[in-house]
């Protein structure tokens, strides 16, 4: 995972559905650890999604710049400058 697992821990207030917590405790004895792992997975996925989104935007910008360099813009012929 992409975070420091040895970083200090701090208490925070989180409100969770009581029924969901009760059910989750049937499957884990360490709810805090499970939530930390799930949050770490979320952060990793979100970081990758945003990186991929940025890469797509970079490709679009590069393609537009290439088109503009070769053909100019359609509006260029109407420019008053």
C-alpha cells in the first residue's frame, strides 16, 4: 500500500451505522485495522484513477496542440487580430 504503515496512530471520531458495525464484528476482531486496510485500498485506487485521468487529459491536450500546430483553429480565419 502507498502509505506509511508505521506512522503514529491517532484517535478520530467516525460515525458508522450500528447494524453494519455489529455485522462487521462477526468477521473481524480488529475493526480499526480492517477499516484502515480498506481506507488504504481506497486511497490507492483513487490515486491510480486520478493518475490515469491525468494521463488521458495529457493525451487530449497533446492531440489538440498537434492539430493546432498543423492546421490552426477554425476560428483563426475569423480573428480580428
